[in-house]
């Protein structure tokens, strides 16, 4: 299968109140180009789902949004990514505070080998967000409450985070992410290692978090994309094929490739 | 499906799951089979009323249960596909449309049965001949509408579906004319009222069959273009069906 030449993204890749703006983004791993000329807005307080077959570049694109790809030596990024109209790849940008503003939740829950309390307190401590112990305790409690985990762990904050169930660990990671008060949360298949009940809890949480945060979620589950997002972006072989309101994408997609993917006609 | 901009070696006609293909094909073909049966029911009902021969009427009443059973069976299969496959886009529209169409077909079957029952009541009556011309005309038209709607469904033919919708307007006009004729009979001779009411029910049933055929055509437009044109006027329907179809074909979907 080859790349579509001169492809313009179908639908509505731009929105009225963008939090993040990607313009003409290309990603290269050495000589190999993984993402081609992607322009996309991620609106404030919206959940956008990035879907597409394996290797289509959706995770690579997501990782560009908080410069996680910087950790890969051979990775080179072209184009612009603007957070509140500020280029996040500008030389003056320090990635540490950037990643506090644009947090990330990974596929597999990755709690630190520390207590539940310290897992959540880690970010606020290293970013110097607190001066007193009671402030830290307040942030930890509030973050755990927002992540829907407080009632389950409030009596064992000193227990190791790794001792929690998979779903609880993932909510702990979400609590850790929101403890530093980010503006955007990137989620890379956050439920793929979880059972349906834990998945439902995380999805409920995503819906609640939308009031305060902007969320971009990569998912292989089209039902999940349909449930949690307001807009859906379909990637194919490194190109952004279509972006539209989620209900439209799943009932009447505009592009034949989107239709073929979501109806299971190729994978 | 147009392939603008898409590498030619890609073929989207089949699902990765062969079973999904055959499940979708199965509900489609069973719906067509049910449609064929219902179409015959209507033709027989019109024949019974216009010829006075009640043999087809008995047959229709006997077969009503078959139509009901088919509706339930196809609808159950649609539910199974929704549960097992979680279809999206054109597949979802197809399953929803089949489920809606079989309900309309079942109601057409009910109307054919009503016509058959009234045909038995008016048979042998001296006044059974009211509005025969209208019944014949409307009966033929709705028969054509049912087959037109089913053919349009089979061929994904939006224009064919729109023709059916236009015909429904003609049937409605003929129905109004026939009602005026019946009222005249009833005013002139009150003894004719009970028979005229039988004829009225028959006309009403035929008119309703036209409405159901129109509903089926609306589903064809929904499957092909994605536009939900229920409760729209003909001009709105034409505009939306073609607009959405053009939108889709311009990008190949």
C-alpha cells in the first residue's frame, strides 16, 4: 500500500478554540518518514480520539505533542506544534515544564515503586509546586479524588502503588498526571491492559476530566473512541485522512479509507 | 465506491471476517424474500377485491403468520449482528435499515390481510362495486411501489427510491378523490353506508401500503447516502439525498 499523493485531510481538522495546533507536522525516524504533513487542532476541553491501524503514526503523532519523541535520537520533527500559540519546539522551551503542562498516560500502568502517596506527590515535589506538607497532602487527596481512586486507597496511602489492581494502577497514573495540574492529557491506549469494569471507570473519568482538561486519546478500540470522544481523527500510513465529529465518523464517514477501517474491511 | 486518491490495489468490498459478510448478506436476502411474499399478498388482495373471487383472500389470511414470523426472525438476526459485530458506518446503516424495512413489510402484510377480510365481507354484495376503478389504479400503483422500493434497496438506487416517493403522492391524490366519491354515494343513499365503509377501509389500507413503501424508499436513501430523510418533503429529500451522495462520492466513501 502506498501513500496517497497530495492528500488533504477530509472533514474538520481545525476548530474554533484550539488548545494545541499542529501545522504541517512531519516525523522522520532516520531516513524513514513516519508522519506526513499533519495539520490538526485539538480544541480546549474536548476529547479527541486518534484511531487507525497499527503503524499508522497515531502514537508517534501523540508523542510529538509533549516532545516525548525527543528521547529517540534518530527522530526528527518538521512543522509546528503550538500550545496556546506558543511553539513547543522553539529553542527556548524547556521540556520539563512542558511535559507538566502536557501530561501523558501510557498503555501499561507504570506506577513508581513507591507508596501510593509518593507516586502522586512525585510530580508536585520535583516541579516545586508545594512549600508545605499539608499542601502536598491536599494535592494528593484532590488528585486521587479526581481520578476516582480516593475512596479505595485513602486508608492505605503508605502501601506500595505496585500492589494495586491494574485498573487502580492506571487511575493512580492518571492521578499522578493531574497532580501537576496539566492543561492537556495525552493518553496512549490507556485501557488496553484493563478489564471491562476498569475500562468503564477510566472512560467515566475521561468524561469528568474533560471539564478541566483537554484530552487526546489513542485507542485501538473503535467503540471506546465512539464512547469517549467528541471528535475523531483517522490516521493511515502516517497521513491524517479524516477528522470529523465522532458521531459522524461512526455513522457516515467521509473518506473511503475511514469507512473501510471502521467497518473492518482491512486492518 | 469511487477510488479517488486511493491506491488501486486496495479492495474494500469484503470484510476481514467472512462470517460478517455472510451475516449481512443473509439479512438482506431474507428481507428480499419477505418482500417478495408481501408483494404477492398485496397483489392477491387487490385481485380478490377487484374480481370478487375470494380464494386468494383466504390464502392471504393464512399466510399472515408466515410474514409475522419472518419479521421476528430477521429482526433477531439484526440484533445478533449489532451485539456480535458492533457494525459502524454503512454496515450500521444497513442493519438499522433492514430492521426498519421488515417492520414496514410486516405492516404491509397486515394491510393486505385487512383488504382480504373486507373483500370477503363485500363479496356477493350488490353495492360492492364502489370505487372499483380507484381501487384497481391504487392497487396497481402500490404494487409497483413495493417492488420499486425493494429493487432500489437491492441496487442501492437513490433515484429509484425517489420515484417511489413521487408515486406515493399520486396514490394519496387518488385516495382523496375516491373518498369524495364515496361520500357522494353515502349522501345519496344512506343504505349504502355500511358497504361504503368497507370500501373506505380498503382504500385506506391501500393508501397505507403506499406510505409503507415510501418508508422503505427512505431507508434506501439512508443506506446509500447516510441522510435521514424521514418526515421530509419530496424536494427536501431530493436535495439531501443527492447532496450527501455527492459528498460521499467526491471522497470515495
